[in-house]
C-alpha cells in the first residue's frame, strides 16, 4: 500500500478547507479594490479548478496503483478524468476567450466519451459476473418503453436485440457529438452558425436540437439497461455513478442552452464585462460555472467511484506503467463503434428489400382491388336482377 496515501489525503482536505474559508475574503477584497468582474471570475474559477484537480488525480492514481479489475477500472479512470479535462478546459476558455472555439469542442467530445465508458463499465461488470449476458437477458421479461417512446416504439426483444439497441443509442451519441461539433466549427467559419440565435437561417438551432435528442436518447438507453439489470448491478452501486454522470452531462448542456436563451431575450448584457459582447458574456458565465461545478463533481466522483472497492492485496497487478498503457488503449472503443456501424449498414441494406416487398404487396393489392370490386358489383347486380324478376312475377 502506498505509504503516504493517508497523509496526502489529509493534507488535500486541509488545503481545500482553508482555501474555501479564505475565498469570501478574497472576493470581498476584489470588490473593494474595484477589479472588473472578468478578473474576479478568472481568479475564483481558477481556485475551484485548483481544488478539484488534486482530488481527481488522487483518485486516478489510487485506481492505477490498485488495478485489480482492469476491465472495470479502465472505464472508471476514463470517467474520473472528466473533472480535470472539464475544469482546465473551462478555465482556459474563460481566461483566453479567443481560444474558446478550439477548447469547447474538446469538452463536448469528451462528454460523449464519458457516457460511452459508463455503458461499457456496466457491460463489463455484467459479463464478468454473468458470463453470456445475451443468454441471461433473454430469460428476462420484456421491458416497457417509457413515455413518449412507448407510443412510437415496439418493445425490444430481451437478449441480443435489447443490448444492441442500448449500445446503439449510446454509440450514436458518441458519433454524432463530434460530428455536430465539427459542423458547428465549419459553419461558424462561414458565418452561418449563429451561436445563441434561435433562427432557422443559422445552423445553431438545428445542431442543438440534434445534439439534445441524441443525448437524451443515450441517457434513456443507459436508464433502460440500469432498470433491466438493477438487481444484478447492485454490488457496484450504479445509481450514484449514473446520477454523477447524468448531472454533469445533462446540467452543463442545458445550462449553456438557458444562458443562450437569456442572451437572445436581452436578459444578459455586456455591461459588466467590458471587452466581452453578449454571447461572450454568456459563454464566460458558462465556463465560470463549470469551474465551480467541477469541484462538486470531483467530490461526487470520489464518493461514487472509490478506489477502496478494488484494494485487494491478494490480487497482483502488472505494474503502474502497464496499467496506464491499458487505460489509454482505445481498441475497445473502436470495436464497439465498428459493431454499431456494421449494424447500421445491415439495417440500411435490408431497407431496399423491405421497400420492394412493401411495394410488391401494394401492387398486388392494387391489382386485386378491381377484381374484388368487379365481383362485388356483379353480386349486387345479380341481387337487383333477382329482386326485379320477383317483382315482375308478383
């Protein structure tokens, strides 16, 4: 066991507590001296980032040191890196606003990567505990979709189809998020992005809609997997982990959308930030809030993903460098993306056949319709003829 682990942790908590106690005094002194709001935001945001990074790095180091379940901890460590990446990205975007258009895509793409890793984490645990997960899931009763999806989607067959649909929902967001970010970057270069402008003439409203629905669907698929296997996943306490990830991803996204709406409605102005325009102020507020929120997220991650769950001295590890290499090995991501893309290709290949069959049925029905109508008319005429003959006899 690392000999200075407890000392380091104690020192980290003492430093964090003293810093938080001193923060109100610093803010008061800044206001008294008349510093601009943007300078206060840079300093305060930086303090929270400095507080959050040691917590996350400590957790990552402990997981890497006690790498007793590589298939699980690889995904845990990738999730834990979310706080340093988000925090540093937001602070640099706050400090160097001209670099924001290059920094924000990094945060947005890693967000999708985190959602994938949580799904992969759950699947890795189920595979380790249950073996053939497809066969096990096939024994479960069908899951009902929640509103509004239950009104437009049929139930997924439990087993391979259920797991594949959940994976597709998550991986689609992993693919669409970088694609939408790239399109936003390109359209912004041509002046047609219009960040914060809800008009059909700009790409912002379309991209934000696609991103929102894709994100909601990915989180919904994660929730479906959780509800289907919540008893089997009980030992790893998945709910707290899911809520941590959902809070960071979902709240930061909608936080940005709400700030954009406040800008477009004129609630947020540029009076206090001098060199910033309205959109710059909204983006600055978003980055500032993320800096603060990452400190809370670091504490939540430390609670939800504790390394003590894997501290088993009886299980040997392969060394720190080997563990780091395994953590950064992305072949699992490539394999899952390939599986989902192959599934989409197969579905697309079946569509023409299905369309031909549907057209053939429609054509056959159209051909048979006149014959059926003719038979009906003939039968009607026969009845009328018989009725007329009887009338003549009477």
